[in-house]
């Protein structure tokens, strides 16, 4: 029986091998994986920014916040991610776009489907939001938030840097940090 490829392996093909090893490890799981680390979370003040973060259950601001992410393959080429930032949980599913968006990664977050273009760069993988849907209905291009995610590595650590801004509202949240698969965290967690 052939092992199921992750959405990242499927979309990137041979370019997947160009990614840093910690990024490859997170995105090539064949079974459940839990990773833990620390993050710094920065938010923009204002009621609109607060409301978006509240609805999406985004992390609260802080420095050196404990982070745990559980990755669970679904057996059909997709994954479920359960994130916990200092005890604040939110989940999403990750898959390929299928027939409608074959070259895009889709993250289903609540009632929204977010469509990302993945681009390998030297030493990193970049995600860029290029479309979104609410309850399956495409939303207009002018409404697309600017969400950029950069994954890289620092020695054995998987490093993430995510920035989100919305039209009219502007910047909403920026968070960055690192994760190490749980069985490797016993050696002591380095600082951010």
C-alpha cells in the first residue's frame, strides 16, 4: 500500500524536497504529530481588529506564549490542525483545492475557505492568500485579506511568521514563533 501524500507534497511535487528539513517533517506526516514551542503575538488595537480576532478565535497578544499544534492526517490526502496558543484553541482543515482550484492549498476555518498559493523560496515556504469563500460562496477580490505566511527553520526548529491585514481595516495580527515535534522538546526549549 502506497503512503498518502500530504497536501503540501501533492501541490509542490519535486519542489517539496527543496524545503528546510523541519518544514518537510511537519508537512510530510503519515500519522498524528504534535509539536510544541513558543510564539510572540502582536495585534492592532481597534474594535474592528478585535472583532475579527474574536470571531476567528485568533491568539491573544503576548510574548513567549506557549504553542501546541496537533497535525492529524484524515486518510484522504487532507489534514486537521488543532492549534493552542496559551490555552486558546482553534482548528482548521487543510487540503488541496481539487477540481476547482487544483494548484492551491485550501484551509477551512469555520465558515470560511481560504485559498493559498504556495511558493518555495530559498530556505522557506511562503503562503499567500489569493481567494476566499464564505459558506462555499466566492467573495469579491476587493475583500480578500492580505495573509502572508512564511515557514522556515532554525536548526531543528520549524519557524512560522504569519501576518494578516484586511481591506479598509488594515493590519489585524502578526505572530511568529517556532515548533519542535513533541518527542524532541525534552532537551529544553531555546528562546525565540
